[in-house]
C-alpha cells in the first residue's frame, strides 16, 4: 500500500551562497525522497528560504537595496545551485510569504490564548547611532578574562571564556562602532517549561535518534527556560499582532516555513493541508536537519505545534557536520567550497555518490577527503559500474545485432543481484546509504569478475562462439540495469543515461524480470574519470577572496574590512621554522584564465630559482616587477595548481584588490640572503 509522506530539509538562510556543507543535507534528503518515489510512495519534498532577520536587513542596507530584493536575489541563487546538484523539490518557497505570515500569526494567537506567552522587560545593549538593539554577535570588545581585544559579546575565541555582553571591556557595536548603551524593552516569551511532560515523552519516543534524544534530555534535566520570540524594530520580519514595533524572532517563523511551503503546494495541487498537518493526519512527516539546530526542532517546535493544535513530526533525522580533508572548512586552505564553485569544475553526481558512500543513519560528522573522493569515484563509478555496460555493449551489438539474448547465462549471479534488492531497500529506508553503496559495489565486483572469467573477447573471435559472448554480455547488461536502478536515488542523471542506453525505464516496485530479446542502443560514454587538476582548480578558486554580492543600480561604497587585530601568539620555535629570503623577480607574466594571478620566476642567488603564482595582478603589471627585490617564504611546501607548481610565497601588505604592496628589502640586500 502506498505511503503518504511529507519530507523537509532545513531552510537555507537567505543571506549568502550555499556551500558543500549545505549540500550534505539536501543531497541526503533528496536521495531518501527519490528512493520513496521509486518504490511507488506518495512522497513530497518541500523546502524554502529562511528570509527574515537583522542580518538580512543589514546586508540589504549595505548593498543599497531593499530586503525584499536581497532575499529574492539569494533565493534565485539557492534554487539554481540546488537544481545543479539535482535536488528535486516538489515546492521551494520562502518564509517571507503570505502563507508563512498567516500561520505565524495563527500559531502565536493560539499560544497566547492558551497562556503560553509571557511578557517581561529585558535590558539589552543598544546602538545609539543605528537605533538598534544588539544581539551578542553584533557586540565586540575586550575579553574580561584574558584581555584579548576584538572578541564577541558572549564568548572569547582566545581563551574560551563565556560571559555576558555587559561584562565586555570597552564594548562597541560591530555595526557602527558606537559605544552601546543599556536600554530596556518589553519582550515576548514562549513558556517552554509548560511542556516538560510532553517533551519527556517525546524524547523517549522513536521519533529521535538515540544521540539526539540523549542531548535533549540533558537540556530537560537542566531545566527548560522560556524562549524569547520577539525582536524590536527596526527588524525585517512579521510584526506581532497587536504589538506595534515588535516582530517575530526569525527562529519562530523559520520552522513554520515548512507549513507555509506545504500550504502553497497544496493550493497549487488541489491537496488538503490538514492531511499533512492536522491532528488526525495519517501522513508521515519527516524533518532532515543538522545537529546544530536540534534544540529548535526537538524542543520548541513540537511544543509549539502541540499548543497550537497541529500534529507533531513522525521523526526528526539529524546529521553531523562536513569536514574537508579532516578539518573544518577553511577559505585559507581552499576547502570552503561554494556549491557554485564546485559545479564550475566537477559533475554534481560525483559529490552525490561520495556523500552517499559516507552517510549513515547516525549523527556522525563526515569528511570529504579530496584524494579519496577522486579515487573512489574513479574506482567505483567508472572502473566498476559503468565499466560493466561499456565493456559488454559491443559484444551484444556484434554478436546479436544489438538485442539481449533470450537465455540466461548465469542464473546464480542474477539471483544474487536481484535477491539483494530488499536488503538494499531497507538500508535506504534507514538512511544507511554507505552500507547500501558497499553492497551495490560488491555486486558490481562480482559481475566484473564473472565477465572476466568468461573471457567474451576470446569467444567473439569465432563465429561458433560469438553467440556465447553475446550471452555473457547480455547477462552483464541486464545486471547493470538492476544496479543502475539501485543507485538511481543517488545518481539520477546516470539513471537517465542508462534508460536511454537500455531503451527502458528503470523501475523498482517488485521483482526484476530478465530482459530477453530486448533491443538496446549503442553505448555512449556515461562518466569520465575525475581529473585531479580540476579538483585542484576548484580548491584554488575557493581559496581566493569571495566575490562581493552584485550591487544595486546605485550602490553604496562598501567599507573596507577592518583589521581583526594581532593574531594568536605563537612560540619562537614556530616562527623559526619559516625560512624568509630576499628574492629577485627575474621574470613575470600574466596567467591565462586567472583574474588575480601573476606567474613569477624568483632568483635566490646561489640557491637557484623558484616559480611562484601570486595573487597580485589587480595591483601590478607584470612588466613593472622584473628586476625588483622582494621577500619570499622559501621553505613553504610546493603546491600543485591548475596552472602549474607554486614553489613558495611572496609577502605583501594591504587589504587586497588594487591596494596590495609587495614587501621589498632595503638597498644593499642581495638575492638569496636569509631574513632573520
């Protein structure tokens, strides 16, 4: 019997581009939804942009556009990038919509009528120049513990201390630089403590993964605090009914965005909203989210829904964070990779497959190891899966005029492959994608071993045995059909190519019947190997400064980034490891295809020459550099770039673009001299 399922993933914030960390969640969700649809279930996938908050208002002001223009621009970029990774939504909406406003106001009124809203005065720091109450992240000052400057209003990145903004020494507004003042205002609070019994039952149910349930119970045991759901004007969001100048905090209407997107989809498709959100709903409702926002989804959200008379989620599926090469994503290392940047260099399906090969139903972080990424895609997808079809097709064309044989050459192997279907299906259902991928690739290995053992290339040499070669190849192509079907939730574009090649739709709703006497099309290449140079180029592009957002017709001049202060103290032995040398620029030239790079040939005197790629093209013409002395890091590990090998680094000062100044030694210095 077909299941009715509603699936959501967390709403991207409409204030910047998507990166690969965002894609981890949307790809995971999309795979699960595609699997459900492939199995014949009535499954819809809804999402939206999270489009409210102070940050969006400030960004729009900086760009000289309205907040509405800002969120519309970002939403278009999000939808473009998500589509580029083959994320197939049934509806993608926005929290800045009439549906979201309707349900935000309705839920608030019901909470208030039920006695779950309280009002009390709160004293906060206030920016007297911007006339704006300051959240902790918009306040900076000197840490009261270690005295490090330029720390945020709630914690110190230098010593790890936590404190209140009022404890900061010399606090200042990160927005205007003004000294904040204390100011009182009435705030609205959701009384979460009223729902302790409900939430204890909720956290003991099967709706949550064990790790998540344990974490939520820790918060319950510590005591539930009322949740501040209001913000004062100026603020971009929905005004609270009956409270002029008071707005819903963005995290109140963000999860309501799920309901808004559903209402919008229902209206367009003639479906009943209450079938999904009413208390009598029999539909399954699942939220895919990151573990960092589980407090909103695991505590506030079910409590709000209960008080407002709506159903609760069937389950919440939380996932961990993404690291790249074992570390947190970093612009300096080139591993803070935007979705748009990835798609410039590599096919989306490679990342979909790699994520699937790593993901499980647990909440563990996963690592995108770029070397492993190259090897796994090349080995599994090209060397195993597609290889089955590419090496078999010619024998079917030659030995049987492009038709699959009428006989089954190896019934045992066929049963092994098709018999694994239900166990693979259950792994998809439980989001154990890595186990499913391992099982599918083991079947691909078995198929390739069968092909090799039969040696159809030898059989095809004789007219007497060429039919046997076609039988072997037909068996392999039919197995390729099954394996491509198993992987179609992960690789939807490969599935389309397989359908064209096989001349038949890929379906997975029952047992697989063999294809006998079935015509196939001539084989066309489906995938190419990952080029390591393209991965390096992607990393190189990601290490550049991100381009500024497109300004409005009359942009305001953007202020230059302020120096964030002296970096963390290092020990002298760490500094002594750096070998600084005087270098003479003996040749310089522009790099074709690079906006910022110049290729420099540097002489170190008796120590030889080095080639360095430097991002200084916006400030210098190549010709004017030849003959100049500069300073380079001579013992920096060489780095392979798509333009060649960079064997060091020259030193420069300035904020960037046209304001870059190469460091030069005083007169009398010679190439190769050590700087100490």
